[in-house]
C-alpha cells in the first residue's frame, strides 16, 4: 500500500520519526540480547529489518525536506532528516552491535554463506571496520563525534542551498535575444518594467544561451556561481577539515583513500590516471573549439578573450548557423507530456514493461504524477514511481531520483519498490504546454534510468536494492539512457510538434545529431574540472578550497570569474564526496553497454531483457564489474567512450 502524503502534517512527520526510531531501537536491543548461539536469523536478519524500516522512514519524512510546499512540514521534515541520518550514523559505532555481528562472522554458518547473505555479512563487516571498530576506544569515540558533526553539516549545506533565493533584475532591453514565451514566465521586478531572472535552471539556461547583452550574461553567471556562499563556505571548510581528520585516524593518506574503499576505483590514483590520459588530447581539442568561438566574440565585441559566460551563447549560435538547430524550434517538438509518453513506450518495449498512470496520487503536491510498473509478460506488479517535474519555491533545485521504498523480501512477501524523480522543467501555461529543450529531454531520460534501476531490482535485501550499488557505477544505468535521445528510430515515435502534431522532420533530427558533439572537449573538461576540485580537497594534496578552485579552473579553458565561489552550491560535495569522478567513470560503462544495443538494434527487446536481467535486477547484489561481465560477455572497454570524444588509442 502506498503512503498517503496528502495526510502528512508536521506532527505526523515527528510522530512517525519517533515511532520508527523507537522500533529500530527495539530491534537492536533484541538482536543484542538474542539467546543461544549467533545465527543469520538472530543477527543479520534484524540488521536487514533495521535497514528496511529506516529506509521506509526516509520516504515518509526526510524526503519531504526536498519537496514539501508547506513551510511547517518542510521544517518538520528537516528535523526528521537530521534525526534519521544521525541515528543511522550512530548505529555503526555501537560496540555491542559490532561484537554480535563479529561473533556471528566466526561461526560455521557464516563461513558457509553464499550469494546475497554472504555479501550482506561482508558489507556489514566492512562498514564496522570503516567505523573504526579495529581501533582504540578513544579513536572510535572521536570518529563517532566527528561523523555526527559531518551529518549536521551536510544537512545544513543542503538546506541552505534549497532556501537560497536571488534574482538578476533586468529590463526589457536586457532580454534581447530571448523569446516572448520565456519573458512572459518571468516574475515581475519591484520597479516598473523590470523582470526577475531566478537561479532556477528554466530561467538560467535559456538566458545564458540566448541573451545578447554580454554584461548581463556575466552578471547572471556571477550570481549563479555565488549562491549560498555566506552560509555554505564556512560549512564546507569545516567539513573538509573533519574529513581529513578521519583519514588521519585511520592512518590513510586522504579522505579519498578512506571513502573509495567501497567503490569500483578503490583509490584516487586510479582516477588520476584516467584524468591524466584524457586531459592532453581534450585540451588540444578544446583550444580549437575556443578559437572558433573567440573569432565570433571578436566580431561582436572587439574582444578575443572568451569567458565562461560566453560559451553557451556562442555554442548556441554555432548550433543555429552551422547546423540549423534552434533550441526553441527543437523544443516545439518536445512537449513534456509526449516525452514522458514516448519514454514509457520505448522503455516498455525494450525492457518488457507496462506502465499505468494512477489518477489518485495522494502525493505531496498537485503537480505530481504517479505510475504503476508491471512486467509485460506476466502482469506482475513491479514498482510505483512518482514524477515531480516543475519548479516551486523550497523544492530541490536540480534533477534527481530518490528511493522511497526499497525492494526486498519481507515475511515471505516481495515488497516492491517506490521511487520518485524530481526535475525543474518549465511549467505549462494557458496556451502552451511544457516544452523541453533537447538537453532537458536528456535529463528526463537520464533520471528515468535511475528510476528503472530502483524499480526493477529483484534483490533479497534492502541493502542491495535502489541506488545501493558502487557509487561510481550508480550513474551507468542513467548514462546509457541518454543514448536513446539521439536515435531517429526513437525520436520519431514521440517528437511531434505541439501545434501541428507533425512528427519531427528527419532532416531536423540529422541536424540535431550532427551537432551532438559540438564543444564536446570543453564539456568533458568541465566534468573533469568538477572531479578535480573534489579530489583536490579530498585527496592527498589536501589543498585549501581556494587553491582547489584554482586547480579545477586550470583544467578548463576559461579564466576564473572573480567574486564567485561555486563550491558553496556544489551539492555533490556531500554524498558524491571523493566520488564526483563517478559520472565520467560511469559514462565509460554506459557507452560500452549501449554499444551492445547498437549492434543488434537500439530498441532490440532481446538485448533490453538481457540488460534488465543482468544489470538492473541484480542491482547491488553483485560487484559492478561482474554485472558488466554478465551483460557484455567480456571485460568492459573504454573504446566506445573514447570514440565519442574523438580520441584514438
């Protein structure tokens, strides 16, 4: 049965949180006090139950901190968010719990375990080790105190970013180059004949691509890259120092070395090796891309120094002039409703699924849609997922997918998962539907890759479903989804003009795909720059935040914009800390996996079912490299990825 979000109140969030944590405490107490010898049933079984009830609590309380439009519920959800995170953090530091699990690990039953049960024990023992149970009591206590503070800082950082509001106030001439449909949806400024360009992506991206007044693009860039600096910079500085202290306690070179023990890459040196191999050829290619746009800048501004705030604008001009691709024209073929319908049709065919839109959502907001997922062959219910796709005040500002209920076996019943995808697409108006730029179509498909990963898991334990795979593989099932957004045989099934209802012309698709790799070197270096910043502050170099920012900027082909500090709004530094490289790392695997579809036909259901059975359904129950071997029938390769970048080896 689905949770009824429409009945949530601040007091119900608080009560559910208190009740669930009390339930979890009772489970822990019974585990510790179990009579007789240690067994899987009286030790690992209760641990799995704790994961289950606490993951369910997340979906009913802390998750609302990202979506609720009610300020009082939002406040209660934030309290729940911190209580949930702190309790889960404290759990792994309990000596009595560790001793119980370690005692079981020595038994003949434990040594005979195979499959998921063996993996569950192995992962829990690793978690206890990372919590310092092999260290002195004093070190463990310091780790516990440090981690408690890190949880507090992470919650505060996220909330500050969500709460942050700012606008670039402009006049009508400042909006030259932007269409009336964009201008009409802007909020009016306090002064007559002024408009407010918010920090939301539906406002920022079109402005940076199309506003002809260079100084205004610079102003918006400065504001956007200075979000929440006053509150979040000191939080980030303290966070980095505490993370370094954790590494010192474990006598490791860096936080990255400690954090990456649970990831595919295993250590930061593996990441450095990839970056070092990619940077030289990409830098050469990016300099050529910059030179082309610099010539255009010279013609317009009598200036040859291309800046970051110029890149999207001139890239858009090249896309228009050389490829005939106009973002607003393309968007007229991508109404959100048709894109969702097309995405569900394609994935239904390829992966053997049926979707049913549920009218009575009982969701947290009227904008939210709810879908039921079923297996096409058997009709068996597989999952539910919500789609919350429009911006509003106080809502999570990016695009992401969230686990609300994990797949698991519980009391002999298969509990099916529930997830939610959040995005911030332009809202429909009275005379115009929500129209997506092609980049937003990519975002929609990307995030739906996470939803499929969460929805199709067929795992025994909560710990291996949802997003619970290696953190540098978790983006691969999303990266692969983006490939379908470029294929004519896919686009022609749902890309219809919102007024004429005519299918997108094949020549327009050809122009769109021809422009696909425009400035690919600049963009890839941008990804490497984010990863470089992450590793600079979390790696062996242990740079200051300012030096790390300089190091990251040096990777790009642009100068640093004075007066900005984008790490204050770089939410990936919490959760993806020492892990942002995972986007590029996962892209290699996503490209490699999609090459199997290209060989047999990009909508081939046989390959789709193989992918579903070997990648999505096992989820985190096996190492990612083994999943890849199962699907590919060979070791993974970076050939497809390098080919896309124009790099030959």
